[in-house]
């Protein structure tokens, strides 16, 4: 297994969410200490939203300068803006409405009632990413060509029972996409069927990727993701952070992971 991949076992869903929240707060503080601001890519799903709620409930959250945290989303359901299915709305309810964020730093994917079609939503997010990347590039040396995406300090990913990450599903066109940071997804096997997602190339620009999974229904996906399978068949296996990839899993999700690979957090 790649030496930059770390697996950490937690005894329960609640401990997993609380510990991941504490890790995120600590990482944001460290990055802000170094760079003044920090950037995190959020995920939806039960563990992802539970983690954000745990951040909001932690007294340590007060140490973070939330007005200098940039928020992005790894994927979004292409539904109307008021739909409870939207990851952006769930993240706002769980965390963003409670910690004094700068609205200009919260970058959401377009809703179905805000743009003409799925392609327009993907193009809009591509443009948002590129604009942020150019601003960073200009603030640095500005030489060469700006990247397609800004710096992602932490990118959170949930994991589906089929080993999908973001909205990149096995054998579908999204996981095969190259040369673009964002794709529109149709015929998703998980409802709703139409989505917008970062591509694997964009995901893998993150300094750290944290894959968070809980429950017995995720055990096979965790095992396959750590076994080095092809990302086309097992998208989670292709997620690799520039500096670190962390698998944060609970006891049930760890059922098919060799004991020697894991360290335990309690």
C-alpha cells in the first residue's frame, strides 16, 4: 500500500464523526497559521453531514477564523435550489449557517432552476474554479499558466457501497473523464439521477484527501478501495492526495480490511 495512505479505525459512527470534525478543525488551524486562509472541499452523505454538525458543536471551532475558509463541494445533485437533496443546503444547515463564514468564499454548484441545463452547471463550476485558481496564481509568482483548480487543503469524500466517490460511479463516463475538472453526470444509479461532480483529476490535486465511511454496507467498498483495483471499476481506489490520503472508517466498515493496516482512534 502507498506509504502516503493511512487507515484509521473508529469504534462507532458517532466517534468517527466527532474525531473527523476534530481533525478538520486542527487542520484548518494549521493551514491558517501557515497561509492565512484555508480551503476545504465538502461532501454530503450521512457521515459527511454528521461531521459538519460535530464541527458546529465543538467548542474548538471558535479557534478557526471561518471568514477565511474557502468552501467548495465535491459534487452536487442537479435539483432545484430549495430541494432538501442538495448538499449545499445540508452543509449550510449543519455548519455554514452557524460559524460566520464569508458568503463570497462558499462556492456552490448551480441548481437546476438557476441554469439552462446540466452542461451549463458544469461549465459554471469550472469557471468558478478557474477564477479562484487565477487569483491564487496572481498572488504568487504568476509565471506560467494558472492551474484549472485552486489549492484544496482538505478534500472530504464519502463512499458508496459500490465504491463511488463524489458522483463518480463505477464504469460510467464520469470516472473516465480526463482534461476537465468538472463533469455532468446522467443516469446515476443512486437517485437523483442527474448530478455535477469534480473529476478524479481535480480531486487528486488536493493536498489531503479524507475518505470517510461507516457501516457494514461499506465494508466491501472499503476493502476493494484499499486493494488497488482499477478506478474505473472501483472509483475510491483512484483517490490519492498530493501529500496524504486518509481512510477514516468505523468498526463495521473495516470488516474486510487486514488488521495490520489499521491504527485505532478512540
